[in-house]
């Protein structure tokens, strides 16, 4: 076979692999301080971490430090979670919940409206429907009861909640809030502390905050709020104890203040004391408190201004919990950093994942769809960093017999045996294929990219 024919065959196989790979990759990942819930593009849910309250939804109550398929259903469309429970929606627009007070398997709520869900928020026990109404399950302890509508309006376009309050953006771009106004979360100039039970300056119904009508996206936490306006500028308010505003100070503000002059922010997520933000060019920035390595920027130290995570612009989605950060790259693979005392990072271990450099963000790839006997075990071969300019490291769950490396023309470059570290610094830049054979007779093929050192300078 001529080289060009072999090259075309390899490219065809790679394209087919990409198509199958995409279905098995991650659509959304939500981490709490106790557990992690993940939704794949194929509609399946995977879960891991703490399970004392049944929040993993797999019918068991034992903890696990590796991703496991929750059940055999593949019609899930959205997920969200807080420490002790998980909520999800299905293709038929139904709402399901499991964990605290509900048991360790999904339970369906009665919903007479049958209108589809646009967004669900576990922290606030609320969901936004496609008809612009907001509904709550907070006071519902019997799933046979109907959900409760929040307010009487039907003009909502985005929602976000902290532990004690919720905020929403209306279709006309105005900002609204309800619940408790601890730490100045409302952004209306008032605030109270948890110890002040006589005045919380809150509201049981949504009230408009200020007069601005150009709010676009919002992320509310227990301590503070981040928001993006229509011009893609960044704003913050609430408590700023660890510099989580990103303006270089630790001064609080109980009204929205603009952060920096950049106007290319497209997504934001807040933790307890840290912030995560995505730019239109695919770059992700983090700032605030770095306890447990939650910033994921390699420094293992807190910062009061945004600091870029990694050297590449390959990120598509972000999420954050009190003590963790989650990134999904353009290939649908997940990278996590932060607290790991219950195995919520999904790497098979229990420890806090301090991140030393960008390529040591803890990564798990897109596990195969043939679940069968592998239903409760990861068989994915992890290779990192990828791309690389010198060495690659292999983390696997089967014993490797040998590794063959081929270039893009299908030519065998080298064979390695009994090695989990491979130095490819002498190779030319480009795409290479690793054919890995395990002692149990199975094989897998992985793609790696070799870059020059100047890329990192």
C-alpha cells in the first residue's frame, strides 16, 4: 500500500473515531464538596464521590473515587447538584431527584405543565422553563405533589442561586432577587450576616435590583456574585474576603462594580471563595482562594486578579463548586482540580488535588459506550500531557505488555515495553498513534500530538 493511501486510511479511521468519541464524551459535569455528577452526549449519567445520602443515584450507598454509570437509561438532558442531592431532567421534560430525603435511585416529580426545562438549579431548588416561568421543589417532600411556581412572571431568561438566595435575569435584561440578602448578594446596597436574624433585607418574592437593563449572565454563590453584561464586561458584588471579585482588592461591595476593562467574557462560575471565567477565545481564568488547589493554575497560591489556566485556548465549558473547578475541553474531555477527600475528582484516589502545572490538571477522558462488564470500572487509558513537547505519562488500569508508536504515514517509529513514561522529544512535530497492547490480550489506540518547545515559551 502506498504511503498516501495508508495516510488517507489513517485519517478516515481517525474521523470515525472522532464521531464515536464525541458521543462518549462529556456534555456537562457538576461537582459539589462531596460528589460529582456527569452527563454524556449519549444521554447517560455517571456519578462518583460521596454517597452517604444516595446522591450518586446508583441504588447503593457506598462511596467511589472513579466514575460509574448511574443506570442503563440514556435519555437524560440536564443535571445539577448540591452536596446531599442531585436533580436531573429527561427528554420527555420530566424532572427527577435523588439523594437526601429521596433515596438512592431517581424519583420522578409530578409536573402537570409538561413544559420543557431550560435550566435547573440545585442550590436554589428551582428550575427555569422554556416558557419563561420559574418553578420550585423546595417545600415538596412528596413527589406526587405539583411543583410550586416562583412569583407570577413568565419573562425570565437566566437563574442562579447561592445557599440562601436566588437571582434571575428577565427578558428585558433587568436583574431580580429573592430569599435572604446575606453578604449583600442582592446587590441593592443592603446586606446582613448569618448572625443577624432580625434584619436580612430579603424578600420572599422576586424584586427588581437597580435599573440596569443590560444584564446577560449571572452566577450566584453563598458569598458573592459574578455577572456579565451585554457588552461582555465582567461585574461583581457581595463579599470579597479572598479577592474573589478579581479587581486586585479584598474590599466588599454591596452594589455591582465593574471588574477590569476586558469585554470578551462569555461564561462565569463562582465557588465559595473563588471565581472561574471563560473568554470567547477559549481561555479560562481563575482567581480568589486557592485552598485545595481549586484554582487549577499551577501556582498553589491565592490571587486577587484573574490568572489564566494553562497555556492553551482549548476550553469549552466551566463549572465550580465550593472547593473545586471543572473544565471541559473542545474534545469533550474533563479536567478537574480541588478538594478530593471523597474521591470527587474521579481519579481513583482520595486526596486534595493541588495542581502544579497546567498539564497536571487531573483529567479523565471519554470512556467507551460498550458498558457490559465494564459498567462499574474504568478501562480508559489516560495519557498526559497531550499535546506534549517532551514526555508523556500513562495511567492505566490494566498491565501494559508493549506500546508501538506510529507516525501519520503509518510507519512504526519505536516499541516500548514495561514503561509508563515515554520520551518523544526527539520526534518531529506532528500527530502520532500509540498502539497499546495489554497482557490480557486487548489493545487500544491513542492519538498524541508532539509540539516544539517554542510553543511553550
